[in-house]
C-alpha cells in the first residue's frame, strides 16, 4: 500500500509540474517556418494587408506588434497588384503556422471582424443603392400624403424644414469652431462624437439591463472592441479624422472594465498612439496625462497581481520622464497606488507609500491630496498591515492640525481604516480598535456637522464584522451598533449589516445560548424576507450570503436535526434561483462548504457520509448547468469530505480517501485551479488514515510528508509544508502507541526546530507539535522516562511562551497529555505528580490563562491515575474527584460534567479494593449512574465496562445480600445492552 501511494503521489507531482511549465517548443517550431510565412504583420486586423516581402526586409520579422506596425506603415503605398498577390501568398502560407500561433491570431484583440477593403467598398455600394431605393419609396409616399393635406400644414412643414436647415448650419459652425479650438480636423470632431455616442449608448443600456444575466463583461468588451475597430480602420486608411481625443475615448472604454485583457488592450492602444505620435509629428496626436491615466486605471481595476502593478509603475515612470506632458494632478499616481493595493503583494503598502512620499517631496505642480493618502491607506489595509494604516491616519491629522486642512481625514479615510481592522486577524483588540475609530468618527461628525465625516452603514457593518471574527462575543453588540447607526448616521441597516449580524451569531454558539442564537438568526432571515417581498424594501433583500450565514449558524449546533434544517434552507435558496433566475440566489461554493460542515459536525456519521456524497453530486450538476465560477469545486469542499470520512469509521475509509485525492488531481488537470491538492489536503489525508486505524500509519504519514516536501522543493508552492501537515504526521506517530512512534515524533519535532532556525518560517514549532509529541510519549508505555520527558516538553513550552513566543503557550490539552503520561507510567508517585500538574494548571487559569482551564478530560485522567495506583486510599480519592465533578456541574460548570467513563473508573477502582464495603460502594455508584441516565443524561448510560466491573466486585463479595443485589444489577445492564444493540 505504501508503494502504491508513493507512486501515485509522485505521478501527480510530475503532472502538476508539467502543467505549470512554459511551452517553449512552439517558439522553436516558429523559428523553423520559412521566411515567406514568417515575414508579415502581427497586427492581425483584416483591413490591414499582410505583407510578405523578400529577404531584403528580414529585419521586419519580429513578432513584436509595434515593430510590425512601423513596417506596415512604411509600405502602405504599395500598389494594389502587389497587395493582391501578397494576400494570396499569406493565405497559402497560413497552413505552415503552428496551431498555437493560429489560435493567438484568431483571438487577437485588435483583429477586426470585417472583410477586406474591396468587400467593404462593395458592401458600402450595395448599402448606398438600397438606401437610395428606400429613400425614393419613402419620398413618393410622403408626396402622395402631402397632396391630401391642407395648405397651413404644408406651410408648417416648410417652416420645420427651414428650422432643421438652420440647426444643421449651427451644428456645422460649432464643429468648425471646435476643430479650430483644439487644433484638429472637423472629421476628427465628428468621429469623436461617433465614438462618444457608441460608448454612452452602451452605458445607458447597462443601467437598465436585466440583473439576471450571467455576466455583462462580454457586452462591455464588445462595445470597446467596436470602438477599437473603428479607430484602427481610420488608422489603416491613413485618415486624419482622428486625434488624441479619439484614443482617449477608446482607452476610457477599456478602463471601465475589470479584466486583465482590457488592461492589456488599453496598454497596446497607448503604444500605438505613442508610435503614431513619433512617426507623424501631428500636434493633435500626442499622448497626454488622460491617456496614461486611463491605462493606469485599467490596470488598477484588472486585479492582475504583481505583474499589473509593476507594469503600472513602469508607465508612471515613463509618464514622469516625458518632456511633452505636464502633470498637474495626482490622478495617475493614485491609480498606480490602487494597482499596488490589489496586487496581493506583501510589500504593496510600502510600494504605494514610496509613490506618496515622492509626491510629498515634489516641488512641481503635482501635489498630493487626501485621495493620495486614502489610496496608500487602502494599499496597507489590503495587505493586512494595520499599524501602518493607523500611522498614516495620524499623519493626516497632524498635517491638518498644522494648517493643511485639505489633508484632514474624511469618511473614506476612517472607513478604510475600520475595514482594515475588520479584515485583519480576528481578535478582540482589533475589533475594539475598529469600534474606537468609529466612535471618533461619530464625535467629529457631531462637532463639525460635515457630511464628509458622516458615518454610513458600511462603517457600522465593518465594525460588526470585526466583532464577528474576534470569537465569542455578546450579541448585544449588534443591537448597540444598530442604535448608534440610527442616531449618528440617520440610516437603517441593509442586508450586508444583517448578514454580518448572522455571522456574529455563528461565533456566539455557547451551549447556554445555542438555541437563542439559532432562533435569532432564523428571525433575521424572516424579517428580511418580509421586508423585501411584502414591503418592497430593496435594501433588505435576502440573498445567498444570508442563507449561507444561517447555514453556518446551524452547522455550529452539531446535530442531525440542525444539518437537516440546513439542507432545507439550501433547497429553498436553490428554488428561489430557479424560480426567479436571479444570480443573488445562486448557491455558491461557500454555501456547499457550510452545508458539508453541518454534516461533518453532527454525530450521525454514517448518514453524514451519504449526505455528503449527494451534496457534492448536486454541486457538480449545478456547476455543469450554469458554468459559474461561484459554484466551481474547490479544496475546502474536499477537506470537509475528508473530515466526514475520518469520523465515519467506514471500513473503506482509507480507500475512499485515496479516491478523493485522485479525483482532486483529475479535476485540477481538467482545468479547475481551485481543486489543486495542497499540503492541507495531504494533512487531512493523513488524518483519515489515522482515524481509520490503517496499519503502519506512521510509514504512510512519513511518505506523504516526504512527497509534499519534494513537491515544494521542485517548485509547487501549494505543497509547502504547513503546521497542519506537521501536526497530522505527529498525531499519526502518537497513535501508533509505541516507542518507535515516540522516537519518530521526537525526530520530526527536532527537524522543524532546525528548519525554523535556518529561516523556514513555515516550519515554526507550535503548541500543537509539542502536544502531539507529549501524547506520543504518554502512549508509548515508556514508564517514568516517558512521563518525565512529557513534563520536560511542557516546561519548555512554558519557558518559551513566557519569553514572548505566544504560539507555544501551554493549554488544557498540553497539561492533559502530561497527566495522561503519568497515568500510564504505573509509578507509585504518579498520583502525586499528576495532582501537582493539576494545581499548576489551576493556578494558571486563576491568573488569567483561560486556555489552561481544567476540563472533564483532566479530572477523568486524575481519576484514572488513582485507579491504576496501588495506594490504600486509591478508591476513596477517585470517588472524591468524581464528587468534585458532580458538585461543579451542579453549580453550572458544564465543562466538568461527569460521564459514564468517570463512574466506571471509580467502580473499577472499588472492584480491586480490599475494603470491606467495596461492593456496597460500587452498587451505590451504579445507582447514581442509573438515576442520571433515567433522568435523560445519555452520557451516563451503563455499558459493558460497567457490567464487567460489577461482575468483578460480585466475584469478590462474600455478603449474600450484596451478591443478590449485584446479580440483579448485572441482569439489568445485560438487558439494557441487548436492547440497545437491537435498536
């Protein structure tokens, strides 16, 4: 089995590497094509004749579009006879092109979809003839109608005709005046109006378009492409009826889109403009700051990552170095900072601030504004560097206090800072900082009454989101924010705010308030449905985000009933989408992930696995039906299925896990980039092997870890080992319950320490590593040596955490592992050593370390230590700890609630006791256990362990009355167990 898994994972790694490797062989094939086929223009629009020249023009064979454009322009005066022969040569040589080149030519953004020049002229002639015929028919019809009308009406028509003529004369005069004012031609003015009309008509259509369309980006590209085709047609025919404004209109059309393709096309158009400007020396054909600004904003909206931001920076440097362009605003600089903000680069904020500092130090006409500061704040906010966000906000305040009031922070400044804290690492400190900024904003608005400082629903939603991410907080926070919103912003909550409220309820799922949270979330959904469907309050429209958040709340409950209710909500959401066609109701990948999580958390493991298979099948059908990327499978879904599989206890769990890994790999190779197996996937694979109790799981875990490390070293970044992967391996070693497993765990822990010392941050040891190694020693049957080593690791964690490494702070599980090690040691002083660890644990909890709070596992381990002890008072001490648990639970501490294991261990302790009243004590413990079970506590149900312990007591009991009662009790437990099996 190990060799099979190793071979499969190596094949997957090689296929992923082959998929990511650039294909250089096509370029080599391109070089081998004959010069007659290669020497031609790469601006592949159909109006431009393809030039195939002899060896004297070999210098023009570059695949660079700009170089070929110069070659075409230089030979645009060729005679038509040569043109027709060259076209035929191009057609005959096209078959020599590699397939990839022909595909690129077919998809060229600047290739016009029209016919040749002669076909255009023929079509134009046909259109003219048809229009003339239609005009004649219409004129004859109007003439026959006019003869039947009265004289005043004819006179009125003549007056209208003269008015139209006067308007036409005025328009012509206006066009001539504009042409003279802008130093351009009248044809250029008319052409610019045509381009403007094309773009603006599309904008109007977009405003009234139906929201049920899958995507509007294709129509946007169509209009921008039409404008590009019209402009390139003018260029091809050497017309002067275009100028810089023409280019700027088309560039603006591309910049309104949010795609990488649009930014690249705008960049190419700018290159053509610069080439024509240098070649023709026309004064009305020079790029200006608006030309560059459109391209820069196209890159800012493209989300092209580091590549787009780097290209934007290059264009800005080119703009600043141009002697013909005088910058007078920070428009272009702000666009580059926006491009860095969306680049996801770790130093995006620093790059943006470098541009801001350059503006502040500039002595020319370009000066920064608060927009520049806001753009820089946004760059830091998106990269999660909240300390720099706060620093820039304070700098704006200082500049305003120093007299430069135009730098005073506004609503955008504060809202961006608040959003930065909301999107950063979820902690109560960040949530309170966001709330403090909102409070400051409210006070400034009260003092100044300036609308630029009036908080809006976005700011309150960001603060609520920050609290929702911080962990378990009171739901009253949402009510307080709602009251403040009505008081200061004079605004009502929208669906985004209420969705954040439901998410907050998902984080507030303590056992005591579990039902209240579910009821509150259901009530919010019902409120939104009533407001939207009955009262037509469009801002409260419930959508897929609302339903997904409610499903997340139900997932936290962890019961089969809650999971079934979650499925009902999913079916309701999908029904709304099919009924209305509204994409706001189309379930997303996150919806399915939350639904799977609901089944992963519930106790009905076998049913959960069946439901998980059905849910994944439904998602695949929906993805095939819609083709929407929002429903495309991703790694998170498979991780949820791995979790369900690990809990199922199915006999074929290990084989199913391997099938899931193969399915993920196949989907990735088929074009689903979000399903690429990564180190997290491998971690859950190991976890499934461990919980399925696969033979030699330690060897399998080692193989998977080695493959992940080999893939990462080969260049697959997704296979970089993570803390989860290391923890999964360590837990696999621990579950071996052998000295070899403990040695493997110690070796891996030492390996992570060495990697971290060499600068590998991903290998930094964490408390989960130490906990797993201590657990390995506790299960290794290593006696005192293993227990002492577990305590040494615990002390090491304590020392390093107090020195500042908070990732090594011991928690409840750390102490439980050390106590468990002493329990299994069998040493005479094990009870004393275990109770000393408990006292140390309790002292830390009382000192404020909430993560050290003792729980049921802790006290059960203490009871177990006494149960294995040979001390005379072992049974009494074990029962004392049981009574302690019962008292604490009665006082409201649910974390110390005793279960059947607690009572069974005490009964077992009395079964080995030499006390005279041991049988009576055991019987009384059973009676307490039975009473709790009959009162509805299912965790106190007697089982086979109870039966075996009582039978042991019975065999050693000499009192006839006690023997009779114990026999009756044994019969009761046997009947209960039999009925349970039958059920």
